[in-house]
C-alpha cells in the first residue's frame, strides 16, 4: 500500500468538501425547509385526491405510458438555440446588489432566458461564479422545491448562496459557507410562475403544467444559457435541489441523458446529482445511494483540480 502525505492545499480541499457535504445534509433539517416541506405535503395530498377522484369518475380510462421510461417522449425538444447577441452576457452582469458588502471578489449575473417564445415562458436565473479559479471549477444548477419555492429567495439568500440578508432587511453579509467557494452556481426560479419566472396567460401554459413540462423547460433553459455563457460548454455539470427538487433533479437528469442518447451527442456534460433528503421526498434508500455516488464524483473532481 502506498501512502501519500497530504499537502496543505489538499488538506484545505478536504476540509472545504466536508463542510460542503455537511451543509448538503443539514439542508433537510434547516428551519427554512419547514415551509417547503409543508408546501410539498399539501401538494402531494391534493395530487393524490385528484388522482383518486379521476379514477372514480373515469374507471374505464387507463393511465398513459410513462414518459420517464421512453426517450422518444422528449424527441420534440430542440437541440440548438439561437445565438444570443454578443452583449447578452454583459447585460446580465450585476455591478452590485442593493446593500451588498464591500470587496466582493466574484462575478454575479441575473436575467431572463426564453424557454418558449410562442407561449411566452421566461425563466429567471441568478448566477454566481467562484471567487478563485472559476474557469477550472464545475457548474452546479440549484433548484428549490415546494413546489413553488424561490431558488433566489430560499437557496441563494437563506441557504447556500454567497450572501445572507441582515436583520435590518436592507443590507447583506457574506456567507463563508457559500457553495460558490467550490463551484460556479446557477440558482434557477423554476417552474414558470415561481419567483421572478413567468408565463403568458394562455391555454397551453395553463393546461399543460407538470413535472415533464418543468424538466423540458429547464433543459431548454440550459441550452440557451450555455449559448449566453459559452465558456461553460463542456464543463463538468451537476444538478442539486431539495424538497420537491427530489423530483425536479432526477427528472432533469433523465431528460439530459435521453437527449444525449437520442442524438448521439453530449449537449450537457452531466456528472451527477445532489438531492437534499427531505423525508417527504425520499422514497427509498436508493435515492441516497445515487446522491452519495454523485457526491463522491464531485469530490474526485475537486481532487483532480487541486494542487499536486
């Protein structure tokens, strides 16, 4: 057996990744998650009642095929997006947030990405790059749950973002445990109608809501976003979320995987998923095993990027 003496930089990397993992686990016990959990339970109960009522009123109607088991369910999705104006990225750059503390040493962006022009669906994002060596660090998409909870209001400002709101409600302070210390992080307001994301008032947006639409819109968002930030094409990519994100995260991963299989190309360099383990979302320990496997993949990535 060969033993390797850990360098100072490796020790720091291990300390930060352990902190990162503990934060991931603590999210399920965070006080802010209580409202998301309540919202999730109400949603599950109302959905179950609706499904039961539909079965009673239409006993002869059989359920349709499962879209998550058939790659062709997503064959209608676009494989390329219009090239944005060269100024699009610069237009989204944030000079400073209201009440932001001094000496902020990372770039941050926010804006809208059109996911369906015909029906007027726009998703809002907030993006923070790593303070150091952002070009070598992976990209994470964060999705809050609920459903209906804001990834900006909860994820970015109360959980894992670079800032915390001070008690005065007007100023911000730095969060020393922010995830962008280790990665570049997109906080996405999803689905439409959550936070600053919106959709036009038409029958398509009203009658075709649901998890499949959410996953498809998020995939289209990523295609468009990567055109706006082309330096992240091919970057190691992870999806993370909590609460009802236990649905959003693996469903988006399924769409990304199916699209790669259908078109024999890698649109998004998906390396893994993180799921915060809310008891309302966790169906069995397989989810935990998958999350742990993908987390190890992320840690190994950081190991490859550390100093020798």
